[in-house]
């Protein structure tokens, strides 16, 4: 059975390629205006190319998993459509560390990279989410934390909830490595609830409560 780690790794490999392209662009700019204009031109192309690839990778993973569990009925995964990426907003926000007398190019690159990573990974997540909701052999989808992620992500994944509506937001963040998996009918849930430890801070708990209230 193709593990969730395979899907996470395949999407991460696409993100690595996208960030390599971003680094090629970054090495050619030297001013705030150059960076802003270059990002506005290039970010939509990077999102379009690698986002579409993430949808294909996730759909292939879904179909392989469905075959291996011998899910009931006929169904083929539905690659998620690319949404309005908000890359203009990402370009403006990403260059904010370049404002002022001491521009921080490393910080700017990190902001842009995080935003691009989230947008590409979200396409793969939405592919699994939408397919699991539409698939007659599935009950919905579950969130899978990366194991070393933030406490907010761990708290959401730790609920072990099965989501059945396409309107549920994944609540990702920049550099988030959480992914999605399928809750198949008549099979054990891949993600089981657990009790969060006391190390989770109050801010993360409040964020989790707000997300749950907005999506359930």
C-alpha cells in the first residue's frame, strides 16, 4: 500500500524543484523593484506548473491506494483545479524585508519560499480531499501530521476526525508538511485520535478551537 509518506515526499520533491527555480530568479535581482517585478512575473508560472504536477502526483497516489485496498465501486481520483494563487499578494508580502535601510534578502527569500510551498502543497491536499469526498468507496479524508510539525497541526490531526464536506478548509501554513489520507468504508481509520500533551501552548489551542468552530 503506498504510504502517506510517499505522497508527502513526492510533493516535497516538486516543491524542491520549484524553489530551485525561485533561487535562479533570486540570484538575478539586486533591488527591491527588480525583486517585486520578477516575482509578479514568475510566481504564477511556478504555481501553475508545479501545482498542476502536485495534483497529478496526488491523483496517481490516490488511485494506487484505492486499487490496493480494493475499495468498492468504480472511481478515478479528481485532480484539483488550480485556484487564484494570490501570487501578487505573495510578491508584495515577500519583499517586505527588503524595505528600509537594511534589506534582508534571506528573510525575503524565506517568506516567498514558504508561501510558494504552501500553495503547491495545497493543490495535492485538495486533490485527495475532493476525491475522498466524491468517492463512493470512501467516507472522507483525514489530516496526517508530519511528526515534527507545529503543535497547531498536531492538535488538528490528533482529533482523528473524518471530514466529508468539500467546504472544509485544510488550515495549512507556510512550510506546513501535513498531508491528507483517505478514510475508506468498512476499514480501520488510518488516523486515530490521541490526547495532546501539556506542551501545547494556549495560542495553538485557541487557533485549533477557532478552526474547528469554523469548519464543523
